[in-house]
C-alpha cells in the first residue's frame, strides 16, 4: 500500500486549519507529544497522512481520559 504524503504547508493549512509554522515547530520539538516525523524530499517536509490522522485520533482519545 502506497503512503500518501502531504506537504507541511498543506498539513498546516488544511488539516490544522491555518496553523502557523511555529505551531508545527513546537509540535515537532516536544518529545512528549510524539508528533509524526516529517520525511524530507529536496529540503521540503512531507508527512505521512495516515500517521497524522492516527496522531489526531490518539490525542482525542487521550483527552477523553483527562475529563
């Protein structure tokens, strides 16, 4: 099965509703968040779409336990 890669720009703008590049930097540099790591192609960051959606789901599940 082929992985679907999405650019960092698309990730921020479409999936995370216009999040800033600083927001993404913070997610990537906080080891406790375990945010999916990018894949670099020609100095551009791409993310595995399935990994990102799995991370979002895990965050939702974790927040339910915090209530």
